[in-house]
């Protein structure tokens, strides 16, 4: 297959300003052998106007869904048109660092058999970098690993913006399941189960924005889709049961952190039955909402103080300096 080394898949739905920023970080890449397929998923905001600004860039191709079909249906549309050796992803609310593709290309040259490659990322919240997606010193399994490693972040701490997959894998094992509306882990679990080798880059190469309105905030739906991914992972029945309970607890904790104790309690009862009542987590769902809200505000204040750009040093200071003007321009557009 002739074409660029990378095909970048970028679905967008009603995030015109964020899309412009994301596309700008694609144009800044130091490695130039790429095409970017943007899918406007039936947007009703100014997305089309934003895309007009990039019409002079021949490497950017725009596809349209007449109506909103969802993230994974949009990705599938673009993958079918992709001509690159590797398919890589960028969500419209995230950013890439300028050497992101170059670093991936170097890693792929060092591990030519790898078909599922992912990197670390900086986490941007409250107007600043508040850490990385995972500890760079963390030991991460690579090579051929069990498919269930792709479910949750206990083994493979990836998010889609940081992933690149060998193009031929989609031809062999299929596309994203469109019934998955909030997660994409089912496809990754399926590919890794089939033996697609994994390689990790521990350097942060993107900036993952945490903000309200993300699909990852739909916790109960995420739980159901995680179970679908487990079914595709090749895990044994006993392992699926253990992982189901672990994922359930994680989801309930997220609900508590979001200040929704009644929802967390109802979710635990539905997922674990009477056994839920015997857990410390279930008792925590009776903490008053005002107390949870206060704890959340205190945590936010602590993170903002601890990671204040005024005393950020070294690489974090450089990332703050790179990202802040992009986001300021986004807000002033």
C-alpha cells in the first residue's frame, strides 16, 4: 500500500474551537509523512467553518456524516479511507506535542514487530499540567500479552489519543463496534487477544485535557461497555468475574468523586447485589453530598496550588508555556 507512514483519525462533534487547536498541533509535527482524516460527525456548531481554515493543507482530508453517528462509527469511516502504514488517533479535545509522530516512528523502528504502540501523556486540568497519565518508571508489559490487559489501566495505561495500530490489523480483525458509544477498549482487547504485539513509549507525547462533558464521565455506560470488552478479551470466566467486580468498584469511586453518592449506591447494588452492602465503599455512599463537594473543592485547590505554573520547572514549565497560548487563542477566537 502506497501512502504516508501515519493516518491520523480525528472525529469531531460540536467542538469547533477544540478541533482547531487539535488540528494545529497536527500541523506542527516534526515528522511530515502523515495524512489526517477528520470526520465531522453531524456537527451543528461552527465545525465546518473551522475546517475551512485548513483547506490549504493537502494532507488534511475531511469526511462528513450527515447525522451524528457516534465516535466509533466516525473512526470506522476514516479507517476505511486510511492509506497509512499505521493508524493513529487524536481526540478533538486533546493536543499532540510537536515531536509526537517522530517519537512513534523511532519506537516502531526499534520494535518492527509491534502493532499496538502507545505513549504516555501529560494531564491538563484547571489550566495547567497536573501530572502524567502514568509514572514513567512504571513497568509495562510488552510484546504478545493477554487481551484482557487492554481492559482498564492496570496493565496497559493507554488512552486512544496515545495509540497507533498497524493498518493491516483492521483488515484482519475488523473495526470498532459501533454499539460501543463511550469506550473503544473492545477493539484493542480483541486485537491484542489475537496476538498483536504491544510496545510502550514512556515519554509523554500528548496533552490530555480533563474537562466537563467528556464521554468518560458517563460512568455507568462505561461499566457496561467495559464488560463487552472483557467478553472479547479471551479472559476466563473466573477472571472476568474478578475484573467485573474491580471495575465496578472503580466506577463507584468515580461517581463518589463526582459528588453523586446516591447514584454510586444504586449502581453498587445493581452490579454487586446484596454483597455490596458489606463493603466499605457502599458505606461511603452515605457521606453527605455537601461533604463530598467540599472535599472535591479542597482537592481542586490543592492541585491548583501544587501545580501552579509560577513554580513549574523544567519540562513541565515548557509544556505549560506551549499549551497555554494555544488554549488562550481557542477561547479568544
